[in-house]
């Protein structure tokens, strides 16, 4: 059984005759609505929700002997999960001919972003509950060009993906062969043993003499489908490729298929569970990552508690003492952080840039938490394209939170030209994503890969951005500015800047390096599981509870690290805590990117320009988002800390 998950590479674009018309692909169900706004966005984004070709899209019910459509999806080399191409790149006769009508499937936003490309396979006539004996699919004779193309594909471990009733099937195109085999000899042996002329592939010409003994690649010419049903629903689908035939110029390929049906008591809602890998994702090492993060969090919480006790207890003692008791205290001198009370709330340098980064990070943070929370209840892995679609929807909705925080912080520090800054905030992350998208998508277009995002999908996203993101971000900014209108700092900001004492040149770089390393310590184990799911074929990430737990612990660690770094910085009488807290926590993303580089060279066998561009482009985008997420959370934690300690001192 070939349940080896997959993805691809280009050799030639097949342009055989094909009658194509638009049609909807059957789906396994629609995600439940997140909010009323999400419903509106989903309706717009899907343009027209895919309808079942033969079965009801919600229940996936079939009548006896009703046709179960087989949808071809994509092909590609096994070592490159995202390098995939249209199914007809194989150049086989399955989708050729004027006697068939191939239906092309409409794609949702999530499916388009995940690189799906659906075409029906009309010659595969599989009926619900009806066993199909060995049946002819099509015949072809390999030309020199196609023989060379298929040989290269087999040698590169090309796989292909099919869908039946929204259940995926993976199989290799062929297999390597160490020795050339004259298949006709087996026909004679079978004939001698059975004493009959009825043999498999009887009459096939022998392998040419000049190819005998050579390691010829082989292509599978028979597909045996094994299907399980529960009453009127399809529960499991499997396919075994058989009858490997040598590939050479002039080789006759007679493609066939067969199907058998079995009954099962497995419920329909659990049919996607067979694609999960609990032995990998629920391994004790995964549990150890949570324990590791939890212990690290406890340690940092203890450090922060000591800092707060040391500072606030002394302040409360001083305020509760009379003048005679003050003289008996530590000389009455204030510690370093109290000396900068007139500058600690001074406007940070490049306030517009800072608020753009901070607002974007808050936006990403809200998006990630909403997606994770609903992933726990909705099981995104069971619905094709659901993860990508949910990120688009959540991003559109949570833009309100980013606008609110950006407008609030910008006004709180007295920034000028707020409208221009608001535009920068709205366009920054889409601009970063668009720049990387242009590079990745252009490369995919050059290779004619399925990862090319259709123009229609791009236009839908642009329209959604203009119709929803821009108004919501504007509204959020106005609300944030209103919230900061009556907000005042605990300490008055002096007109003259206080000189900052000279520090050792390695003080700031060392603080940033150490601060970024600590959160990475609670994240790197989980990163292995995430990368394994994203960059491999047979791993589907489904333990969203693990990810949410790690993310919450990461947030706690980031806040503690930020408070510690801010305290150390203020004690050195350096009041530039805003940028420092942001950069110290954001430095975690640098370590994550270095880890992705290590993973690429040591845990994968990816090759080729397209896959390399896609891997590092996506990894860079992820790390930029993680850096903004971490930096914004670090600043938010440091801000609460600074407001707390300076609201309890008496500034002269």
C-alpha cells in the first residue's frame, strides 16, 4: 500500500488534447463560522463554495452504483514537498483524447494558496459499492521524449496525488530497477504453469536486446483501489500501484485499474484520523517540550518577582517612613532607575517606525491566537485549505486590534502626522508579504508549478483588504487615539534630556543575544515538530493544544525577559527602554531562522532552485512575523512594568 505522502518538480509541460470545462470540486464540509464578520469574509473569499459533483457536500452521501469522481491534483519529486506541478505534466494518456470531458475544479482561497489544481479523471469509472474488475484505462506507446521524461521522473521519485470524496491518495509514479527485465519471459512462465494462453499482459513485446541487463526505471500501469464504506458514505480510500513496466522508447503501456469495496463501522467524522501520526506528534519528547518551557517560565517568573519585591518594597518602606527614619535608610540615595524618572517616558526615537512595528506585531499576535483557538475545536486538518483560509479571515478581522494599539501608542507619546503613520501601519505587513510573494510566485510561474497563486485569488485578497482591512484599521486607530486622549504618564517628562552614562560596548549586544536565546530555549523543540509537519509529506500537524500551550508559555517567558532587560537597562540609567525591550524579545526570531537553516541542511533532502526559494522565502516571512510578535509582546510587558514602578515614586 502506497501511503507515502508527497510533492514536486518540472520536466515538460504536456499539452495533449483535452476538453476542459469548469466544475466544482466536492468538499468535506464547511468550517463553522468564527464570528459574524468571519461569515461575511468567508462568503466573499470563497466566491462560490465548491459543490459536490455527485454527492452532497455536507454529508457526502451516495446512492448505490453512483459514480465516485476521482480528482487528479498534482505531481512532483518526493524530496521537494512544495515543488508540485499539474497532473498532466506526467504526459500519460489518462487525461488525453477527444472522447472524454475533463472537469476542472474551482479553488477556494486556501486551496489556491496551498497549490492545489484539480482535474477529474473521467476514465476512472468507480461506482459506489460496486466492485470493479481489472478494467482498461488507456493505452499508449512511449516516444523517445516521453520515455526520457518519465525516466527522469521515476529516478527523481515523483509522486502524484488524487482525491476521492475529498480523501487524499498518494502514490509513486514508478520504481527504480537495478536490473533490466524481459517481462515477456514471465508471460511464458505463467503460460507453462497454468497451461493456458490467458496471461497478464500477454502478447507484450519483449524488452529490446540492447536494453537487457540495464537498470531501467519502471512505471506502474495498474491501480488497485480499496475503499471502505459505512452505509451510504465513503470512509477510507487506498490505492496500490502494481504491474511495474520498464520505461524505454517504444514501450507499450497498457494502463488498467480495479476497485474493491468493504464495509466498516468507523464513523464518518473520524475518517480523517487515519492520516494522523500520533506516535510522532504525541511522543514523550513533545511532552518534554512543554515541561521544559514550563520550568523555564517558573524560573523567569521568580526572577521578575525578586526584581519587583526589591524595587517596590524599598519604595513603600520609604514612603511610609517619616523624615527621621529616612536618614537611617540607605543614605537616602535613589537607585539608578529612579534617576531617570524625568526621561523614562520620553518619546522614543523614530516613533512612527516603532509604532508601525508594534501595531503589526499586535495584529499578528491576535491573528495567531484566534486561529489556534478555533483550530482546537474545528480540526483544520480534516478540511482541505482550511488553515490558509482561516489565517486570511483572522487577519482581516484582527486588523482592528493592530490599528487600536498603533493609534494609542502613537498619540500617547505625542507623535505627529498620525494619518500618514496609520497608512504605514496598514501597508507594512502586506508590503513585506507582497515583496516575498513576488519573488516566490515569479519563480513558481517560471517553473509552471501549482504553487503559482491564480490571478483571481490575488484579486479577491486585494478586494478583501480594501473593503475590510482599510476601514477596520482606520476605525481601530481612531478608537486607540481616543483611548489615549486622557492618558497621562506617572512622571513628568523633563524638557532637557538627561545624559546617558557610557556603558561597555558589549553591554547592549550581549543583552540582546542572551534575551533572544532564552525564549528560543522553550520554543526550539516545538519548532522541530512544526517544521516536520510543514516540510514533509506524511506529517499533518493536529496537536493544536500543544502549540497553544507552548505559545502561552512563550508569551510568559517573553514578558519576563522583557521586564528583566528593562530593569537592567534602567538601573544603568539608560531610559531608552522602548526599543530595547522590543529588540531583545524580537531577537528570538534570529535564532529561529538559524534553526530553519540547520533544519534545511540536516533534516531534509530538498534540492532545486524553486524549492530552495520557497523554503527560505517562507521561513524568512515566518521569522519576521515571529520577531514582530515577540517584540510587540516584549514592549507591552515592559510598558506595564515601567508604568507600575514609576507610579509608586515621588518625582521631584
